[in-house]
C-alpha cells in the first residue's frame, strides 16, 4: 500500500468528483483513477459507488475514511515520536552558550558539576544570545547558558521555558591605562565626550546595556566609536586604548589584576548580572533532566 493512495482517497471522498480530485492532487485523471483502483484492489473491496455522480462512499469506504485519517495522522507523528525516544535515551548534552561564558565561566562550572555528578558527552554551540535563543526555540539544544538581567527580558523568559540562577557576574567599565595607572578614557571627566566600545543588537550583553545604562550613556555624552557582538573583541579594542568597554568581570579580572585594564567609571556604572541556565519545561530525557537537577542545585 502506497501512502499517496490515502491522500488520493480522502480527496475523492471529499468531492466525489474524479476530475476535481485529480486536479487537487496535481495528477492526470487516468493516473488518479488507477491509484484509487489499486487501493481498492489492496483493500479487497470497492470504496466508492460509481453508479451515480458524484461518486459516494460505500459502507467499506465510510469505514476506511476513519482508518485513512488515523493512518495519516499516525505517520505524521512518527518523526516527533522518534525524536522524543532518541532524546529520552541520549546521553549527549546539547548546550548553547554565549561567547563570553563559553570562554570563562562554562569550563570551571562543568568541572565543579563533575566533582559530584557524572556528565555524559557535551555538545557546545557558542554564539550570540539571539542565535542561542533561536537554537532553543527550534529544539536544537536542551539548554542555553547566558548572562541575564531583570530589566532585559528575552524570549526564553516566558512559558514554556524555565531557568535557574547558577552564578553571578558584573559588567565593569574598563579602559587601557595611562602612565601612572589612571584610565586613558574615563566617564568621570565632565564635559568630555567619551569614546565607547559598544555591543551589537544581537548581543545579550548589548541588550542588557541598552536596558540598564542606555539613557545614562546618552547623558554622559558617550560616543560610540566601535561596535561588535563579542565581548572578547571589545576587550581587545579596550586593551588597544580605543575606548571604554563594559566587560564581564569573569573576562577581565586577570587584565585588571595585571594592570592591563583599569576601571574607568564609578561603581554606579557597574551592572550586576546573573548567570542563568535555561531549558524547556517539558521532560528532556533521563541524562538531560539529571544534568538540570545537578545544575539547578548549584
């Protein structure tokens, strides 16, 4: 039995007109009629009474209409059911993480989890937040790791997704130093336009910056001289003396300790961050659910 025959059958059952049903199925009428006859031969009984126009379903045809719809629906569910079964038995964890956390927080965090639980293979996709969110929405990853702030909500901050706070961080305004260790560029200098290194619209840190400090930067005469979506790129530009950048403390703590970068603004310009792990609220499979339980408890 060919699955195409089921769609042919339902098209003819809806109209009773062979010509119209063949047209709806983008088929010539002779080829369409042959497929209907082949289905009837496979069933072993007539499905249509052709003695009148339009053709009507026989008693067997009435019964088979329900069967055909059920078969089509069942076949349509097969890929999803197979995916769910594969997920339930998979030991691979699929995580999307923003770039900054991939380089700094993630390795240490996974190592701490491994000290008290067994982790299977991890498949990491590192990208900007907007693309990490898309991967979760498309079901291509089980978890998203990102910086978060209450004033900068995203698509994962609503049903059916949930999250757990697994760490904290701080956005700090930094600059390359002048001789003597004072900042080359500083927001403390009144009346002076400050060159600022900005994040793009795709960046999660940029989303937070705009929500928390956008208006304050306008009032401070901040002048955007460079834009990128990676904190690591803005760090390189700050080290080169190009301007002030707000960078995660986890990324620049060594630079500050070594004097390569210095704080370029007062603490009122600091932006407290949460590090959050997001997931779909639906069961993810044994390995992924066990990982969530261990991660959410840290």
